[in-house]
């Protein structure tokens, strides 16, 4: 059973249908717009987000195989593959490239300064140097920010302490090659110090590092584990969740997909909620708008999702005050 509270997302982009004249013109020219889709993760791992993108495009009148063509490229969690995949989409002369997560966004931004780029799931795009400003991103790129500030990224530590004040050692599984990794780690250290918690960094640059990371976590003997959102942890979430279940670790996450698979709780914006409005940017660009003039969309909803079934299996009692604040409780 799932209990859900619904919030208004407050999206600023409307759901205008694409002009029939534009569609007709594209068909008469015999050339449907070509949309490149570049993702850091694997096809199965990001399928629900890509489906949300397609649904968003359909809402604006763009239907794959009818009046648009979509070309997909997946990095499978291997960041070194992204530059060549981005170059392939440039060679295909995509009209727009849509991308998710910082590594893929940076790869396509380096590959082209002329093809319009729409991103989602990118935190701190200004601080990371991807865009000039939120109001006027400049150049050829705009999109939907996964604007999880370093302080918000550290929020799960506070929630873990709220669940069990005795937690004093928390391991953090993180991908240090992420562009925002240094900022996030500094915030985690500061949060740990204020909460009286020792945080241990366990790094995984790629899937091949996970077994060593699991051994390091076990040796640390933490009270709980925080799995920081990243292409590596997201793509390999089943392996990570299997490890968590085997070792009976209370786990915090930044993405609700991890809680669906058995993690204890997550706190952060929804990736699917970001993918669908990204389609609105594609629609505007196909109708002549310039990415530089389209303000960056920011999330207005941060979801707390708690897996009560997992809590019971771990023998944890979730405080009623925390359950009351949850947007969704999986029972």
C-alpha cells in the first residue's frame, strides 16, 4: 500500500501544443526534427525518465516515429564513453540534444557550441560553470536544474539522526568524479560535525570499484549508509541495494528510485518530474526559441519517501513526526 500527499509542482513552462503548421511544414519538407538523447546511465536504469521525456514531448504534439526522430546514446555508467557518444550525436546533426546528469551535460556542451542543448538532473549548473546564470543561461544550453544544494545534499544525515539519535558513524558511498562532488563532500563534513556524526567517504569512480567499496564499507562498520546520487550509484542501484539488504544497513538516498528497490528513505527532487518539463524546452526550441533566452527551471518540490517495510525489517521505529512529514510511505 502506498500513501501519497500531492503537491503543486509550480512549473513555469506551459503545456502548449505544437503548431499544426509547423508539423505540416516538417512533413512536407520530408525531414522530421532529430532529437539526440544522451544519458550517463544504462538504458534500463533511465528508462522511466526517458519515458517521461517522450510523454512530455507527446503532450506538446511531438510523437516519436511520426513527426520527430529520437537518437539514443547511453553511457552505461562509464564516464569515459560520453565524449564519443556526444560526438556521434553531433555528427548526426541533431536539431536538439537532451541530456541528464552532469557528466553527460558537460560532454555534449564540450562537443558543440551550436546545437541547442536541454538538460535535466544537473545540480548547481551556474556554480559548476555549465550556464552563465539561471535567468539567462547564455550560449546554446538551458534546461531543468536538479538544484540540490550541498546543504540539501547533506539533509539525509540529519534525517538519519532523527530516525536513530544513536547513529554516530555514517559511511557515504560517493562518486568523486562528479563535478559537484567536492562541494557536496564539504557540506557533508560540516553537517556531520554539527550533528556529532563521523562521516566516512567511500569512493566508486565506476562499476568496477563497487566490490572494493563494499569491502571498505564493511570494514568501517557504520551505523548507517548514505548513497549519494551519481551516475554510478544510480546505474548500479540493484547491486548496491543487494549489498545493503545483505548487511542489514539502514540507508539514506537522494533518489526515490533507491527506496522503491528497498532503501530506507530518500530526500530530494524527482528525476521524472524534471524529465517531462524538459520536453517543454525542446518544444520551444523547435518552434524557434533560443536556449540562451530560456531561464533555467528549478525544482519546487523536495520529496521525502520512506520505506516502512524496510524499517520494520531492520527493527527501526520511524518517529511519527517524520512519517507525518513524508510525501510517500511505502508499507
